[in-house]
C-alpha cells in the first residue's frame, strides 16, 4: 500500500473508530461538561487508540472536559515499556501523562494468578491517582472481545454470568469507570494500529500467554469457526437473558398478607 493511500485508509479507519466511540459515549452518558477523565494507559494498542480518540473527541464535542493519561509500570515481573515513546505519544496529543510504578508480590497469595495480582495492583494505583488529581472519570481500553472473554471466564471458572459494564459508579459515586471502546471489534483497532502510525511502546509480558484470559481467546476463536458471528452473538446475548427459560430460575416467592393468606 502506497504511503498516501495508506494514510488515507488509516484516517478513514480512525474516523470510523471515533464515530463509534462518540456514539457509545453519548448513549451511555459517559462524559459531560466539566468532567475530568483519566485514561489508564497500559501501552498496548487499545489504550493508546482510546487516548488518541478521546483527544480527538475533546476537540470535536460542544462541551468542555479535562483529559489526562496514566501509566502504572509493574516492576520485577519481566515486563518493560518504552517510557520515552509513551511520553512522546502523550505530548503530541497535548495530554499530560502521569507515570507511577508498583512492585506486586506475586507469591503472597499463590491461589491467585500473577495476572490477577498485577492487574489488581495497577487498578488500585489508578484509583489512588484519580483521587490525587481530582478525576471523576477513569477510562479503560476494553473492547467487545474483552467483554466476551470476561463473560466466558466468569461462567467457566466462577459459575456466574457477569462481564464488563460500559459504565460503573465506584466509591460512592466519587468516580465512574467508563469503557468507550466497548462497541468496537478488536480487528478494527488492529487494522488502525497496523496501517496507521500508532507508536509501539509495549513489550510483551512473559506471563500473558499462560493466563486464563489467553485460554478464553482460544475458545472465542473456536466459537468463530463454528459461526462467524458467534462471538458477537455471545456479546449480544447479555442483553437478551430469558430468565423463564433458565433451569435455575427461582419462582417468585409467595408473600403472606395480614389475613394469613398466600398472595
């Protein structure tokens, strides 16, 4: 692909992403006048594209909101990131970057996976930073496939039907966790990352291929082989729960009125 046509195609894909993100933000009331949004910047393509998209939306929407980014570096686990490139990426977007480090103890609780422990400590650091900066929104780069993976993880390992909400109030409403990329297919994000000039700052974590989430990725691939729209239908099924056709659906409890009769 020639450079000119490549740039044109990349711009077209980015426009499609921003349009979809804008619709998701509007439909779920994620960002409004005066909000202060902190983007959790892992360094992977998803969070980088999220930040780039929100920086673009900030210029386009008819209301004002503040935008910052944060990276929490986990030390001692073999994971590395190019901090200089990350800082340059944020500087080009005119978005302040807040850099923090943690040293998660992966051996403290052997029953919990290394990925869970690391993720939990990163999230904790982000929550602390929202309080420090006065942010009332924390934006994460989860997309539709992440939601399907989480649903399958919880069904297989925990026997529950739950996933990643678009928006979730936390700490008594002090902050709202938002996921503006939730309506996007990961392949669209990959397409933009491959054809655009998205900076590459993340180096693979040595533990990522051994996680339960990686197993769910393989399961999703198998579902797609069975039916091309299978993964999307799994995502959509969370809006179509027919409780009366579930085996563990409990009948409505009878209540007794003051006469002692069953109502």
